[in-house]
């Protein structure tokens, strides 16, 4: 009999109270633990590393209180999301881990929290007013709007004679989904041309922005299936607002589209107050806003998001920046692995030629294979001194640095590791999603790294109607609350409580049983990933958790 079923049956009988009140309580406790480890939680199990479907991720986040659609009672608001109880904790833990890795544990990086709204001239100087835009197309029939660089078109070419019979046009996604949709469109096209069943060449997709005006006249809209798309045109992504009571062009301002510019315009302030010398960095975590044409893929591309960025200032010179750039690439990857990202889902994208911004010397993206395809997770760019130059010219104030060793003045160059919190959170959830088999039963759980897990541990009294058990468990729970976000769960069979904890990614289940209170044998701590249990004395529980969560022993 499984322990969970055994407890349920015991609780239903009148003999339970007398059994636990007699000297046989310790025997029952020992038997319970043997049953627990022998039948419910076997140490051997098969774990499957899967890439979950995006619908599963969205459903899981809603069901477990991680992420909700914003304004849901008013039918939502596209591109905006709210973070629930678990999501708020997970997001905070990710930000705290980043800050600890790149600010607290470094002597050469300091923090900043700049305002969301800057003097509008900031965005003129940085180039955002004139150049921060995405190519946009409209479907003239359905009135739907698309980013042109997220639409891909391909000619439909007959294998028999190489004739081009038309085009297909699909939205960006993983390769399998794009080809599936293209085949569907091609099938309809061939039927319309009275060529049903004809063999065609493999699709050769190009971004819609590369299409000529002549091609655009034949490329179908994904919405209407007809050539009803406008030519691509630029759309500025900055959210406009007004500051003050007057309604005129003089009080127009913008919500920041990135956090980096707040760092550059504070370069002199930080330099003058922090006693830092080049090379050094300024880090910031904060909200940014972009009026995305088509927000999509859940929190991957939204209109309100958070960024974690460092601007690391170095001396100029083509022989200087490559070493710093590579070091930040390595440190960034190490950080991502340290919070639980699956290395098998990570990759690299090195920008070259036209893929580089006009001012950048180099840029390497760390990519991640999301359910909707491989996409940029974070970028590490060597930006030169473009930003400081622009703001120096725009403000009329010198942002030069005086090097006391060389006795020279110069505008420092910059290495910028930039990472989206929401995008990283999605990658963390995808990496944590796991399935295995425990005791012959399928288990779905979230394998969060203890460092970022929203709930670090759950405290479980073996039985909720035994005052001695509950008292010790409650005291331990309240001690742990002073350090970690922990959960109390006294309802239901112990196995069922384990499953509840697994589903929300709790790394450790701490059970207070009769051996705890009668034999001073400590508590059992169960590991979520292996399901193995160890006995730990009560006064060593916090050091045990600290070692596994924080990475050091007290």
C-alpha cells in the first residue's frame, strides 16, 4: 500500500488516535518513512529533457499564478502582462541573482536607477527620435498590421520545369511551423492554378523587407491570402507622453525605450561620486517601453518590459576592446548557466557586416531555443564611444575622462551586455519544465535552480492534527521565513503534498515526523529533482539550505 493511501485510510478510522497516543507512535512513524522512501519516492527514475509546447507554457503560467494577461477582466490588453504571486518572486530572484553576480560581487561595477522619462533631447542625441523604428506593413483588406521583418516570403517553383507560379508568405516562427503554413498556402495556390498535386521545390524564405515593389504586387497577406499588403514603411516604436499641464509640442516627452541612455547621461555623475576609474561599469535594472507593431510569443516580445544592462567603460583602441568583449561574453554565459538555463538550448549568433549597428565594432548574441524557435536572449556589444560622443555633442558638455596614468583625455569606449528580464524568465521556465516517472506514475514538475526558485522550501508536519508535530514544524517555518520565501502545507497525504510542491518548483520539502519530536532525530529534507531524502538536525536546516540555495556554508 502506498503511504499516501495508507495515511488517508488511517485518518478515517477511530483507532488512529489511540495508536498515535500509545507507545507505538514511533513504530508507525518509522513504518511511514519506510513506506515513503520505498514505494512512493523510489530513487531510480527516468527524466526526460523536453522542449514544452508554447501553449503548455502559457497555460502553466496562468494556472500556477506565474503570469496573467494584463487587464484580463476587460478582455486583456495586447502586449502587456501581470506577474502573479509565483511570477513576482521568480522575477525578483532572477534580478537579484543578476545584480549579485554583476554588481555586488564585483569591485569594478556600480549601480544606478535612472528615471523612466528623460529630457526629450536625450532621444534626439541618441538617434532614437529619427531612427528607432521597425518596418511595418498593413493588410488593406483585414486592416491587420505586421512587422515586415517578421514576415517571410518564398516563391512557389514547380519541380518539373522551374516555373514560378506565385508566392507564399508566413509569419516568423520555428522552421517546422513556417514550412507547415507555407505548404498549406502552396497547396491552395496550386489548386487555384488547376495544378493540384504538382511537385514543388523547397521553399527559400526571405524577409519581406527584401521584396521588390514588383514582388509585393504578388505576395499574399497571411491574413487575406491575397496580395493586399502595403509596401513596408517605418514606424517609430517610442511611446509618447506629455509632461505638465499645457497641451502643445513643447511638453512632449517619451517613455524610455531602453535603459542604456540613462547610464550614459549619468556617466559624469557616477564617475565623480563613486571613485571608480576606467575600466569600470555602471549597471541598471529597469522598465522600458516599446510600442511594438505586433507583440507576440507571450512575454518574449511585449510593449512593457524590464532590462538588465551594464555599460562597461574601457580605454579606446582596437587592440583593447576584443579582450573585454570576450570576457563579458564568457561571464554572461556563466551567469545564465548558474541560474538553471539548459546549455543544450543555448547558442551563439555573431553579427557581421550589415548585421552590425553602424557604430558597433562587434556584437555577439546568446540565443535560446524557445518553443517558437531559436531567438536572441541577450546581446553583448562593443559600442565604441558612439553614445558618449552623441550626448557630449547634444548637451554641449564634455564627457571626456582624464586618465591619471597616461595624462590623456578621451571618451571611453563601451562594452554593453544587455538582457531582458522577461525574456530570460521565459527561458528559465522553458529550461525548468521537466517530466519523469516516480513510482510508476508520470510527474510534471518545474526544475528551477534553487537560487531563483520562487519558493525555496515547504514545511510539512506529518499530520496536521498532532499539536506536537505542528508546533515544531511551525517554529521551524517561522525561522525560515526570516531568510527565505517558504511555504506551509499541512493538508492532505504527504505524497500529494510533495507533488504540489514539485509542480511549482519548490526545491526542498522538509517533513517534521514523530522521530523529530521523540528521538530528536531531526527532519527529513527531500530533494525535488532526485526525490531522495536525508535526515538533518533541526539546528542544521538553515545551514543545509544556505549551502544548496546560496552556494556557501555558514
